[in-house]
């Protein structure tokens, strides 16, 4: 392999940032700028796309192990591994495009790892916060966040599967050709809050990083006999927002039908 980084980037990211295949901000401007160097290394070492996907899963599992600890230092290590996992999630596709070995089985494995990783991280985080605060409310918020995240993960595949079963046209991606269903005024506030609370363009990593940094300087405090810290507060808000998101998605599908872009 003799391509430079710029040449390799053109090959591996061809069509990746088109209007029909839009990338989230963090993926495009942060992860993709780092992933290409791992891609070049893994290509030289002969690592396959599926092996890279598994490496990302191992990093995500390791991140969860750190999140189960209460100390902020462990959370910093966990967030680093979680970010590394998200970078590997870019690398596997870049290797597949370079070698022209992209396959449905590889996409399935990648999606399966994502469906496992996100709820797993939230579950581990809830246990880590519980070890510091010893409040059952933490576990309740954590489980609500896990359920809400699971609903968000399976929503679009479920809609696609039911659309296919009923013979409806394929669900359009965001961008050109997407069908945008008007949202009632009462849901506009929800949409604004969703952008602020769990903006997929940025991801959960910087948000939990900020909460962890705050916990380094602000000791746990009590409000109405409930022990709180910054990480617990963010987990609680995130759990409520995800539960609301699941309810809104279900309402929109029931009201406007399966073929709807959310």
C-alpha cells in the first residue's frame, strides 16, 4: 500500500458524505480525521473489517467495566475507550471500502455491536453512580435510560421491517427525497430539547465527560433527601428524555403511519 493519507481518505470515504448518506458532526469532523490512521495501520497488518468491528466491541466492553467504578478517573478511562470504540466503528467500513469487501453480514455484525454497546454503557454507568451514591433511584434511572436507548436503537429497523412486510416504499433517509412529516406545535419543544439533551451529532461522550469533570470539583449533594451528583443528574435527564423520545416516536408512527421520517 503506497497511498498517502489524503489519497487513502478519498478512497475510503468515497460517497460517505453525500447528501443521501449524511454523517453526524462528530463522526465527520473528529472520528473520521483520526480513523484513517488506524485504517492505514490495520490495512498494513492485514486486519479484516469484521476483526476491526470485534476490536471496537472489546473496547466498548472494557469501557463499561471502567464505568462500573465510582471514581471519576475510571470514567475518564472508560470514555477514552468508548471514543476508541466509536473510531473503530469508522475504521471497519473504511477497510471494507478500500478492499471492496463490504457485505450485508459485515453490516449486520456492525449493527449488532452497536445495538449491544449503547444500552450496555448506560447500564454500567448506572452501576458506577450507584456505587458512589448508594441510591436505588440511580438504578431506576439507569434502567429507564437503557430501555429508552433500546427503543431508539430498534425504532428505525422495526419501522423498516413493518414497511417491507406491508409492501410500502422503503423509508427514505434524511436528506434528498426524505419525506418529512410536520410535527404538531406541542412537539416542537420536545424536538428542541432532544437536540440539547442527546444530540446524535455530538454523541453522549462529551456530555458525560462534562458531567464527570464537574464531579471532580463538586461533591455529591442532597436535595429533598435524595443524594445527587452531576453524572446522576445527567443520567436522570437523559433517561426521561429517551422515554419521551420513545413515546413521541410511537405516537408519530401510529398517527401518521409507518412511512414517516423522524
